[in-house]
């Protein structure tokens, strides 16, 4: 009955005392893991709502042209999805994590559960769809470490209002709540509204790009597009840092949320409505860039949950992502000790203007 009342109040977009509704909804379940697999204390709480996909990766010397068939050197299958990858990144970056996603009742169901348990995330929610299969992504990786991805969302697009309401107590407990665009829009928007009402810092990674991103910006504190997504959001071509500054200011004015544009080898550009900052890229030997954005976003959320400023958190996330691209597979995230070592080894200075 309480869930029904909460759902009605939210669906009608009435003003509600979200804290009271969440308090009524809570059942004493919370973040369960305070130590990582090496016995180190996890600091800060990050709730990740997102996707779980099975990644089928084909390694090719170049991308195929239209209508062309290429012979792949190697094909592998592994865990993926932006939500799962970002949860792993935030976990490796030292935060306590709750991860929520929706999967099918199919052959990949146990694969998903076993993966999340095996990487040490002790607090998670798997909703199940009776209609759709677990999400799947087909990924090409070329000799330069660049990638192309086609995704079938499956159960990721079937999150219900009731699923979000059940997740609400984890959102309420978190310091940072992060979402992407691999789930159905209505559920993502409802979750962001919940987090906003509870004054939890919200991050939107607008990938894969959709024009629906604009409808979510009013409920977001930080948006993290890459160059392609930032161009789509601003209507501007981004060829350099100056272009990125203009695009970031345009996006900020549209949504009144802080903007971080990730630019690969050109680093990251941050605009918070008052000041711009540029973080040059940390040096890396790129093997596979598939999970670079997920690594950045997960580490960003973890650093913010620990109390770091936006710019300092983005600086840390840049170092984290530089290590992630040196490993094969989007789900291969670096250990926090390696990130600390890279920061000490490379004198990457933050430039503000």
C-alpha cells in the first residue's frame, strides 16, 4: 500500500515529502560491504542504476565497411553494460556500492549474478524480466584499441516504477547516484527525481546518446558527455578545447548542471557555471578504449562520494581511466593502488580559467 501511494504521488508529479515516503518504504536493508577484497576500508556510498549486458567482442585489424565481412582474429564473451562497468569502477576506486539492474530469465541470468558477486560488490539488486532476454552488446575492437558497439537492451529497458520504488532506500543512503541511457527513460527519470528530492548528488552519463537526455537535465547535478555526445547536446562541432568550453557553457545554460566533457587524448573539460578547468590526459598505452568512459564515470562518482571537489574528482577519474584503457575488456578496471602510483608518477596539472 505504501509503495502504491508513493507511485501515485510521483506519477502525478505532485510535491511530496520524499524523505517521509522513503522512511516509510525502508526495511532496514543497506549497503553491506565496508571492506574491499584486500581488507581496505571503502569510503563513500555510490548507488548505480544501470544496465548489465553480455559483451561479445570481436578483435579485428580494422572496422568493416558497409556490406563487408571480416575475419576476426579472436572472439570473446564477457560481462558488460555501462551500469555494471561503472559500478565495478566505483568499487575499485574505493567506494561502497549498491548496483541495480534488470536481467532476463535466460541462460545469462546466473552469468550476471556470478559476475557481480565475484568482483566483490556485496550489495546489489537484480530485477528479472519474464518477457525479455538479458541485454547484449556486440563490440568490434581494432588494432588501434578503438571500438564500435551495437547493443540490444533487452530487459534493461523494462525497469518499472515499482522497481525504482524498491530501490529508493538505497538511493536515500547514497552520497552519489549515477545513471546512464541504457535503461528505459521513464524509470531513469523517476529514479533521478527520487534522488533529487532526497538531495543526493546525481550524475548522468548521457550514453548512448539520445535526444531524451534533455528531459533528464533538470534532475541532474553533473552531466558527463564525451565529445560526440557534447556536440549533439550543444549543436556545436568540438575540435579543440576552445570549442569544448563553448559547448560546455551551452549545455550548462540548457540544464543548469555542471558539465564534464571527456575528450580522450585531449583530457577533460569541466564547467560548473562559474569556472572552467581543463585536465590534460594522463599518458597511457591504449589497448582497448571500450571501457574508458565507464571507468571515468565510476571513479568520478567514487571520488565525489569521498568528498572530493568536482575538479579534483575529475582529475582522479582521468588517472583511473588512463589505466583502464591499458587492459582488454570494458570490465577490466584498475586497482586503487595503481591509480595512486600513476598520479605520483605523472605530474598532470589542472588548468583553471
